[in-house]
């Protein structure tokens, strides 16, 4: 379903320029930009969560211990690959 969204003229011009350069519809460029921003926000939130986890010494030690257990499961005797 199509929706109408107002954006500033400069952003519209940039989207149009990218769409022409890539030979794709403007809506495709906008969708890709939104997805890239969504991913950026997700990574920022994940980074903040890990910073909080590292701030809790006991919880961080538990996380590290669990990682060590998982790391052991990938040992297949093929070192250096």
C-alpha cells in the first residue's frame, strides 16, 4: 500500500539523484535508505546493551564463560583454517 510522506526538497533531490545514478525507482532508494537506518539503529542499541553488560562485572564474566563454552563446540581439529 502506497503512502505519502513529505520530505524536505534537499532530501528529495538526493534520493532522485541516487535513483537516476543506480537506474532504480525512487521508492527503491528510499526503502534501502530506511533499511540501512533501521540496521544502524539496531547496531547502536546492541552496542549500548553490550556496554551495559560490560558494566556489570558478574554478568560480563558469565557472558564470557558462556562464549568460551560455545567456542569449544567449533573445535574440529583443523587449526589455522
